[in-house]
């Protein structure tokens, strides 16, 4: 309840000037419509094969433009897809990182039109400031009627078995729930904690402490290398639009208090304890929630 209450308060008083928000929303809506008009999506069906190319557009906390290319083969209720996404980013999630993000994806799915599930892997690379965020994430999805869910992580008991890279870094977790065009979910981003970094941690998980914000941590801190990037976005949305909050309250509650304590793992340090607004327009694809 404290997270939801804070989310409401943060969404209202998250430090975003209403005038600037309105101007930004109008400008981004105009830009989105213009880019979508000049870069339409194309698809070709050849027997059981389908080929698609579509624009990849983002405005908000992540701003960028690029393209997504995919090929799929269908056999009955099963489908096998591969894709590549390329996007040029500016100030990625407020981290001050600019550069080209490249995603290579494979997805296997079963769907009978009423229910379905999918498993996939995404290999992330890039150049410029984005090159640092290279990793492999795994995803699984379910579908039942109008309800869909997609979860993505680089580790975890299932996804780290070949789909993810068994790390705990960067695009560390994402969940997207949808009913029709209405969506809700979260995206969590941290600094680097690779599988090798985890091997250098001693097993003193049970050292409880309070951080400089007075927040309780059941276990010791992770061996996080380099910059301590943080994103704790909790959002609701419609179509390609999402609004919500970005806070360590969110990331700490989901990543530390729930996920890591369930598996008796170390916890990521909190780097702030305020609430910020979050707004995002981004074209979606079947491979990832990022």
C-alpha cells in the first residue's frame, strides 16, 4: 500500500512542471505522428513465412528512433520468430548515455487463438554510451483471452538457463501486463553485476543493515561494478503510451524486498529515496518489454 500511495503522490507532485509537461506532450505527439506517417510498417506473407519491417520510435524517459525487422515461420499453432531491432538513443533513461542500441532476438510461441505461451531470448549490444549495456535477457509470456503477460530477466531460476546470461545487471527485470490495449507493469535497471561478479561475493547474506535513507536491508550489498544506474519505473498505459513513477521505492520493494529475499540473495544499494514522474511513448514488439 505504501508503494501505491507513494506512486499516486509521486505522480502528482513528482517535480514536473504542468506547463512543461503539456508542451512536451504536445511536441512529442506531433513528432510521433510525423515520424509514423513517413515511416509506415510493411509486411509480406509468403506461405507459412512472414516478414516485417516497422519503425521503432520512443519519446519520453527514453527517446530514440530506429527500425525493427523480423521473420516468422508458422506451423499450426506454433510459431518461430527471429528479429533485429536498432535504435539511436539520446540520454537513455536519464543516464546521460547516447548511442546505438542493437537487439537480436529469437522467440518460440504456441497460441491457439485463445491461450498461448512463449519463450525467447534477447541479445543486447550497441555503440557509444550504450555499448556498456551489453547483455542477454530471457523472456516468457502467457496469453489467455484478452489478458497477456510478458516477464523479462537476465537471471532467475528459469530464464538464466540459456535464455538469460545468468547476470543481475542493467535491464534486470521487466513485467508487462495487458488487457486489450490497457497495460500495467514495471521496468527495473541497475549497474553491472555479472555472473563473475557474483562469484566474487562471500556468502554472508544475512548481514542486515539500514542504509543512509534509513531503509532496512535484510542481506548484504551486491558486488556492483561501475556506475550504479537506477530505474524503478511503475506504470499504467494505453497502447504505446505509459505514465507513472520512477523511484528507488519501487525498485527496492520489487527487487530487494521480494525477489532477492525469496532466493536469499544480496541486495542492491539505494542511491536515492525520492519520487520522480515517468512518461513514455514507445512502439512495441513481440520480443521485449524494453
